[in-house]
C-alpha cells in the first residue's frame, strides 16, 4: 500500500501526537514501511537527530513507533518559544532566526515550499506517511498562512481526520464546529472524526455520534477509551503538570519523592519520565515553595529562557526553597537550563537569551556559564557515576569550570561535563536518566543521603517501557478504530462528494 493521512485536532493536546504514534505503530506491526511527519511544531521538548539537527520530541517518539531513527525530515519547522511574544525558528534542524507571531507570518510562504518538498521526499522514500497537524485547523484567523493543517492538506491532497479530547467537555460541538468554520475546499478533505479519552459505556455516546454523522455526513472512525496505563511523553508544556506516570509500589518500605520545578519555559521536561518508571518513585511537578518540603530529590529541568526562569524562581520564593533544600544536604539535580541556574553566574554577552551582561546564579556549583550565539547540538557518550551513558545536548550555554570541580560525565575523548558535588548534581545532557544503570546509581545515592528505606529495581528498562507504551497505543488503534476505513483513506484519499456544512460557503 502507498498513501498518506493527516491527523488534525480540535485543540492543542487533543491527542494528535499519540494517535499518530499509535497509527504508525499499528501500521509498522502490519509490515508497512511508515514514517511520521509534522510540518510545523511549536514545542520546547526536542531531541537531536543522528545528523546533528533538532526536531520535536513527539516526532522522535513517532519515529521509534516506525522503527526509524529520528530525522530532520520528520519535523522540518520547529518553533521554540522563548517568551510570550518570541520564538526561535529551527528549519531542517538548524536555528534560522527569531520571530514574533506577526513577523512569522511573513515567512510562511517560503516555509510552505519547505514543508511540502520535505513531505514529497518522505512519500517517495516510504510507503505511508502519517502527518500530524498543529494546534487546531479551526484557527481561521491563521488559515491564510497555514502550513501545518489544512494548508498542508490542500497543498499535498491529504485525507484528514479530526481528533477531539472528550475530557475537555463539549467534544461533539468541537468536532462539528471545527468542520463548520472551514471553507468548502478544506471541508472536502476532512473525512472523519475520532473521540479520545472516553470513560464509561460507549453506548451512552452513540446517539451523539449518530447525530454528528447526520449533521456532517462524516463518520466517527473510533472512540478511544481513557487508558490509565498510558503515560507517553508529553508533546508540550500542557502535559507537564501533577504526577508523572503511573508509579508502582516501592520494593522497600519507603517511597522516594521527587519534586520537579515546573518552570514557565520548561524545556525537555520529559527528562524525568525515566524516574517515574521506577517502582516506588513518585515524581510530581511543583510550582510553590511548600511543595518542595519533604522532597527526597528536587529537579530543576531544562529551560528555553534560563535567566527569566531563574528570576521567576526568585519571585515565587522557590529559589530560597531550593537553596534551603540543598543546604540541608538533600539531593538536587539540575539539567541543562536547571544546571545553569545552579552556577555562580550566567554571562550572556551577546544577549542570546537575556539582557547582555552577567546574571547571578544560585551559586550551588563552582562553575560559570557563558552563552554563545551558536547552539550546541550533539549525541555524546561517556561515563557517569561509573556507568556507560548516552544523551543529547541542546544549549547555548557553555560551562566554565574550576580545575578542582568533580565532573559528572567523562566523555570518550577524556573531556568532562557537568558537576558531581555530592548531593548536588548538574549536567547539560538530556536523556541521561534514560540510562538504566546510571539512573539506579542516582536513586541509590538519593536513598542513602536521605536515609530512605528504598530498594532500587534491577529489572526496569526504560527503553522497554517506552516500547510497551507504543504497543499499547497500537492496540488501542487496532481495537477501537475502524482500521479498514483508515486504510481506505490512506490509499484512496478523502471520498468525493462529502457534504459542505454551513456556515461554510453561506452568503
């Protein structure tokens, strides 16, 4: 079979990313050569590809579902918000300036050519490409310059399904309204709906779905139930809240409590997912000083705006709480931007992320950080806490260390990275906690330092846990979607003569 499909959503975080991953995994299990694609992503959650480019983490996860290595072709345009008004633009994996919402519109025409050419190349290389939309196609104020939803679908003649999250309420109105506000030519490509995260008896929903089909002439291709065991990587910051994962009971008598500070511009917050895969490790995002009280481990994650987020820590009283935690000898881990916050100072002479000049850090580690205009991207390997490790780097900050500072990581070429200051650890590497043996060493240190009666599992594989999540997604697609209809859409496109729903085309 050959073809393509676009999965759009009624809102951000409606389930587009996980549905694409599930469809990709389901097709791959059928032996199909399938690849993911997201023309334009807005996310600070990214990874580094084998060729040294940067793409959204969701597309890397979808690539894993397809048994493919991440490629810049899977996400040719990535927007990384640095503030409420500006975003860094990454094109084909490389930084290509900074834009505002208004100035970005001027670049869209050229970028439409970039994404359609990239998609055409993927379709030539793979039998099937499953595309993910961005936000919602119902943002008609942005339709004229859209390159990720119906703008892409029209340019590449992609049959489209729309997914809505019933947990948000009003899903039937969302599905109907998304279709109804689009113009007739856009509507002609929308061939069906999917309801996500349903709880209860599907029979209760069926009358509404039947009426939706009568009103629109389009079927609901499936109702995906809420899956309590599913906690796949969050695509964007909307997912970074509350408890992470589904923690299993501890093997010892005590839990380890991990408090992850939910920074305003959190980047790669999914670094802590690996901790949540361990039995007896309760990981929670926090935003107030009181939530750090009693934590066995505090994590400062990455940030796309390190200096601004450090100021936020101070304004909220969290900086004092972090300092008190560390001075009490309790474990603290800083990752990338969080590591930079732990330094003595942050120098940004070129104004890369903040006003030019020196900014005072928390002073918990004897390093300084200097921001360089060029972004450092890499997939390094080395040794940390006596274990072989691999990770990836995405940062402008460069550490300037004292000779006496104990490194956390020693690379294969003998260079060093990060700091091991006993209970306080810092590193620029993302993905470090996904190394099972290293993660166990960290947890053992936390338990020893805090005196917790906690026993580390010797059998948990984070890679295997992620694969199991992908297979769960594929099971949900296979069991709850009309897969024959999906295959027909992929191979033959949207059916001709689909009804135009008012007010589209109305005078």
